[in-house]
C-alpha cells in the first residue's frame, strides 16, 4: 500500500525538527543508494550519495568539467607513457581523523579491481598502482592509456587502516544479499559525515567541519536529510507542501504544477544517459518464453523487428510529455563516438511483421519483460507502453516491474531474458559503454552485458581502446565497434533522458548532466 501524503508528512515531522535551519537540505528522489560500500555497485544514485561522504582523486563539477579532488594534479610520467603520476592533496584527513596518504590510494584501487567490485572494468588497464612517498602515486598501465583520468571520477578512496580494522577489506557481494561493515558504515574524506541510515527510509548526514575544502566551496548546507520516496505523487506533494526542499526527479506530468507554485522552481537539462532494452540472445533456449527448444531473441531479424515496433516518438509525447529525445543508439550525444546518423530509429510495423515471418515467428511468441519501477523517469510506464507496441507484431509481453535493488541483480546474475536498463557515461567516451555492455562477460569486463553476446574479435578491439594514443585511429576503431553493435541490434534504444530538478527558490544549484548533485556546491539563501 502506498503511503498517503498525510502519512508521509507525519513521518517526516516525526523525524525532522520543525523549523529546521536554512542550512538543512531535505532531499528526496525515487530510489535509495543500493549500498554504502563505495566499490560494490556502479550505479548512479549509489555514487551520488557516496560523493557526499567519500571522494575520488578527480571529480567532475556541475558542468561536467574535471576538477581536482584528492589529487591536485596528474600527468603521464616523463619518459614513460605507460605510467600516470598523481600528486595528492596534503593535510587531508578521514572522518575519524586518520591522515589520507598514498597507501590509501593503493589500497582503494586494488580493492576496486577485485573480483566482487562493480568498478573493475574501469581499472582493467592498470597493472600496478604504487606509492611514491606519502603524497605521490603512480598508476602503471598495460600500454599508454590516454583516458585513465576519466575512469576515476567515481572511484572513491577508502582508509586502509579503517577497512582492515573493521573487516572491510573485501568488497560487499550485493547480488548475494551480503551485508558488511562497509555497506552500513562510512569513513571518507568528503564534506559530509554519516549520522544515521535506514535504507529506503532516511539517511542523515552532517557537515564535516574538518573538510579540506571548507574555504573553497560554498558548503552552505550543514545537514542533509535524504528521503527516498518511490511514489511520484507523494514525492511531488512533499515538495509542494514544503516537507522537502529538493527533488531530483520531478515527474513529467507535474512539471507545470511545480514550476507554477510560488517559491518553487524547476531546472531542466539533457542527461548523459540512455534508456534501452536488453535481450538475451546468447542462450540456446530461454526460460521466460513459450517457444520450446529455441531462442527467438537469437535471431537478429527478431531483434530488429522488436526495435522497429517501438514507437519512440509516441513514448516521447505520451509517456514522457516531451521530456526525452528518441534514441537509435545506446550512447548519449555527450559521448565521443556518438553520431547523429546512428542515433536514428525507424518505426515500421509492416516491415517488422515481415521480419518476424521471415524468422519463422509469424505467429509471434510470449516473453517476460523485467523492468525497474524506482530508477528511471517513468520507467514502468515506458515498459507498459512497450508491451502494447510489441503486441502489434505478435510478441506478447508479460511485464514484471520491481524495485531496482531486486531488478539489477537479474541482469548482473544473468537471470533475465528481456530487460530495461539505463546507462550513463561518466567518462564521456564510448569505451565505457563497450567495456560494460558489449565485451564478453568475464572477470574484468562485461559485467552488465546481460545479452549473452560474445565476439572475440570485437573484444580485442574494445581492449585496444585503452592503449591507443593515435586519436584518429582510436576513433576509427570506436566507429567500427558501433557498426557491429548497430548491425547486430544488441540493444533496443528508447531515448536519451532529460533531467528535471525541482527545488525551493532558496536552493541555488545548476543541473548536472550526470544527475549527481554534490551538496558542497549548493547555496542556501
């Protein structure tokens, strides 16, 4: 049963002091962080909460530009293009008072490279990380890696001593349902400390008065009360009533209502994220269909027909109320490798039916679509629209929507045949997409490739991108990989998301294309 606005108000009033000072930011969004372990999940809301408490060596500011964080500068080593040298910020302490040093970086990178880490694809080119004194670290890569810094913006630094003392050396196994000390406790160098956490209910943070950047950032927010509110109407009602100050995901149907309310503003920007469907094409047979002894998704004609059945413009207008950009590829326009030509998709029911008949499925088939209901903008509604569209070509879709905490393990554990996923690209480069979504699933790459697709020749091309320093040659390889991805219809792109942040007019911040508000940048009037 969904909570009513009144029940939400009572809950918030019971847990948040009435008349809270202006420095308290009451923040809500549809879903919670999946874990506090900074290396366990490569997921947007999880990283966003972590950024308040932990820090990487480099961050992107609210415009997407690089900004120094725990590293003050970085560059390839003179005379050795296979080594990147990072000089670390001095005088930084963790929340428990321990000094931040190069040994913590070495520990954190090696931890993030470990088997259970969901961040390891980003670090696959690193063969060694070594401390050179207390405040210098060298990253040794398997060949020159010109984009290594781009891979580190969500790679958080942990305190080696704290992790060892609390049995937190190993990364949490989220998909196995494991709970660890690092998944429920934090000790970062960031601007906010953890005060309390009740997953999916409320997380409270307070300002770290010893933060190294106290005189470099606004840091007007002294307390953060973070409340996941899955129900869209309840979330908007909380903003309209003044129970929360900032929501990341104003439902598209409520944009006008929020914008027209005195004291509230809506800020909008394109997001660096694509929403799409994945299909298990690699299995000889699949479980959740009515075809015995065969896998209809293994036939590229079926995959192309399903893509042609999706009317992206209708989804844009009816489901998203104009707040999306129809997509033909799973790369946002922000990303190196995107092209307008490839980012086109055609809806053609007659041609789709012809392909289905040619593939031997003229009478159609049934299949289950797994969809999250608390992660992307109108995610379940998009899936519901797709059900009707696919029915036009004889594909009967049974929709199973569930919270992201239950949905994502289906993909990473290979337990879904047809699923929704959204993918942001924090490196702004196609290699990130290929490493996670196209490369054969293995110990170092392909962790989110739920399609079962495997192409050794393509894998070699993907790996080569990490060490190719000739940018023209590298971009040519990226183009060649995309041509295969498109020709094979590995995924069914739906649209590029548009972000709508709602807030009181006392809150000052611009929308980040990464949808990752960092509260140290916020001003409070």
